[in-house]
C-alpha cells in the first residue's frame, strides 16, 4: 500500500479506534471520556485541554476525526484489556498500527512487531508494515 493511502486509512480508522473503546469500555460514555482524557495525561499520550463529554466521544467515534491523543489513548487502553480486542477492519487496523508507533519508540520494524501483545502479532502485521514504511518517509513526525 502506498504510504499516502496508508495515512488516509489510518486517519479514517482513528474514529473506529475511539469507537472500539466506547464499545468495549464498561462505563457510561461520560465516564469513558473522563478515563480517556485522564489516561492521556497520566501516560503522557497527549494533553487534552478539557475533558470531553460522552457526547463528544460518541461524535468522534461516528463522524468527526478524533484528536490524536484520543486515538493514541484508546489504543493504549484497548491493548491492555483482558478480552484481547483486535481491529475490526483495515482502516481501524491502520489506526492501531499508526498509534502503536506513535505511542512508543522502536529502533526497527521487528522490535515494533515483537512488542505487540501476542494476540495482535498476525492481525496487525500488514498494517504495521505499512505504518513502518510511512514512518520511514517521515510522515509520522
């Protein structure tokens, strides 16, 4: 996949990634929005100026592109869930891979791939390869 197509898919999938958090999180949308913003601040994945409402979180998951901190933090939370969720489609997989590389520093593709939770190794490998190629072209800066 050309890097430009990857980036477009990753940005399209960002709302699906936030939606996945909204779907699997076990709390009200307002509480999930608060958890997302607080986690972003604590894990240093972004600095939300304000804590979004549950309605805003729903908009981000349906129609609006979420801020990058929300997508990055959604991935951070999803990969820690005991239910071991996986991306539901290719755009969401691209968003997962994009955020995976944005959340942590890796020296090479193999290191990034091996750091994934075991249940994501095969599922995310193609998208992670595209994300790594995108990173090499400096788009991920």
